[in-house]
C-alpha cells in the first residue's frame, strides 16, 4: 500500500467551478438522439412529447447544467428550417458524416429546447458556418429569441411556441479546421467575425458567443484566434481532445478488451489534457490576462473502436472502469483550471463514445462514467481551493501519477474528489485540511476491476456505494482501493 498525502487549504480559493464544466454533448450521430433520447410520441417507452422520461430523470439526478446540440460535424451540414413545423412535412437528408443514414429531422429546434426545459439545463447551439449562410444563422437566432413583430417570430408562433426561448451559448461553427470546412485559422477568424456580427441580441436575450478553437495541440490556431478576436467578438474558444489509447485514428483499440499496459497507456493519453489546457492557457493569458475569454472543452472523452457488429458510423462503445478513471482525471483537471476552463462537454450523452447512458429498446443502463458525474456533482458552483498531492507513480516504465484529486468549498461544505488509477495497489490517503472546521465526513465510492462494466443483463455491476473515512481534527484518512473514484463531503 502506498502512502499519499493531500494538502488542502480551504482559504486559498482559486476560482469558481462553473457548473457548465459538467456539461454534455448530444449530436445527430448513431443512437444518441433517435432510439436514444428521442423515441417519438407514439413509443411504448415512457416519454414526454417523444423524449424518454428515464433519460431525463437520469440527467436531472446528476444536475446536467448544459447540453450541446446538434453537433459535432453534423452541425455544419444542419439547416435548421428543415427541423421545424409539421413533422410529416419536414425535409429529409442523408447524414453523410455518421453512417450515411436518412435523417428525417423529427428532432429539431422545438424538441431540443423541450429536452433542455425538461432536464432544467442551458441549451448550447452549434451554428452552421461551414455550409450555411450568415442569413440562415441570423434568422435561427431571431426565431429562437425574438419577441418582436417579424417573420421569424410569426413563424415560431405558427409552429406552436408563442414566447421566445432564452439562448445563452452559441458556437459559431464546429471543427472548422476539419469537417467544418477545412479552413485555415486566419480565414476562419475572419469568417467568425463576420458571422457573429449578425447574431443579434433580441428581447433581452444576451448571446455568449463561442469561436471554434484548436484541434488538440494546434497552438498556432489558438495564437491566431487570440490575435484576431477579442471579448467584444467572443466570450469563449473551444478545444477538442479525445483520449485514444493507440493514438491511431484508424485503429483505436477495444473499449472492453485491453491489457494492463494498454490501460496505463490510455491513462497517460488522458493526462495530456493538463498540458493542453496549460499551454493553450498560456497563449490566451498573453492576449487576455483578465480572462475575459474562457476556454471551453466542448468535446472530450475516450474514443475506441466500435463494438463488434455495430454500424462503424454510429460510434457505439462500451464503458468500463477505465472510462470512470478517465472521467475523474479530466474533471479534476478542469476543476483545477477553472480560472480559464469555463465549460466542458463530454462526448456524448447517450449511446455514443464515452456515454453516460446506454439504451436497448426499453432498457437503460447507467455507465461507470455516469456514476462519476454523480459523485462529482457537488463541485458545481463551488470555489476551487488549493489541493496539492504528494504523489506516487504507477505502471511499469511510466510516469503516471497514482492519484488525481481536486477540492472545492460551497455552502459551508468541502468536497474532495480522489481517483486511484492503479489497477492493483491501494492508496493510504492522508488529507491535511487547513482553514476549514471539519465536524463530519461522508464519502461515496465507485470501484471495480478495470474491465468492470454495466450491461443490460447486469446493469449494477458498477454503482456508487458508501465509503468509510476517518476524521480526526483537521485530518482525514481513507484507504482508497485500486481503480476507484471517491467523493468525500466534509461538513
């Protein structure tokens, strides 16, 4: 057993952990929307206006703060007027990015805002800059948010929505360095400035405009964006980074069948997120020392080869304790960098990539990743505080830290989240807490062998359980099992 010490100073507050850091992503991809979130009004599966009740309740339980839609690569081929009005009359299209299937547009603007209202979260739209027009995007914003007398307001009312919605988060384009148009950063920056000009604030609604940021370690892209844009044009730039065990987009590795060395390689890949945020943040700091522009990691998570026998374009993969560790490590990183990271969106919410939820007909499974978000939800809106780890290394020939942790204070409570990525060794964790009067502590844990997963036959193999900690004065201690994630709430 390895001895690990955490030093926590509750008086040394870093920044507020925006609830949006715990955001999610829903794309018209595979079974994320159709036969996932949306089953239609006539389905025998319990639903409200076609949206699955059990999925909504699961999202509410973890306090999902924001949902990104409609993509992803789908966004820059999406034309919003195809997804409004009488469903039988909506225009069909081929989803050329994801499986070549027919998209009937039965889930569109009204359905998405209905989903967000049922969940109680903020909508985050990705607008079509790649194949759309300025006029099209401007009209979409007017349709959604305007209460003026205008053709778009009249059209929305005709389609059954009398009062406008509120829309805060607007992404203008997606991955415009790739599937969103194969653009150079200089070209995209000029296009972004042009498009955002015509995205107006109507009827008291104020848009939080987000520019397409870099692909992984494209630091030049960030440099150009920060040179060309300022906080009058944009409030955030996005970052996309996926944890791919092999580093090879053509052969990524299995989601469930992996060796211990492959497990540790995956963890090392996910740790690259810290370097990315640090280095992109340093560039942003040079141009924006006051942090008026936030970094938004609006696509992240583990990406593996699809499950055998499934459509390669649907990106359906299982979810193990390895993914729980990936989620915990990344969320701890975001918490520690919350002075710059103001939102993050896991890819994706249902049935795609590192999903929170898997469905099969009427059956629903909550994944290990879902349970990590459940453990971490008390960080939302808290003040991140100093948390230093006297760490140990794990994995033969690696430089991987055994423990990842973060801490926050909110409403008179201290939340500490700890993940042990070792597949075989317990961690004897001693927490020294300064600046917080600890009277009681309650903890929960998600744990299992690194291949452990939930499926439709055994949906509760991995689930949160109460966990024992010892409190004595200003010190907390716990023996954290291998491949586990722990949340401790101190009152």
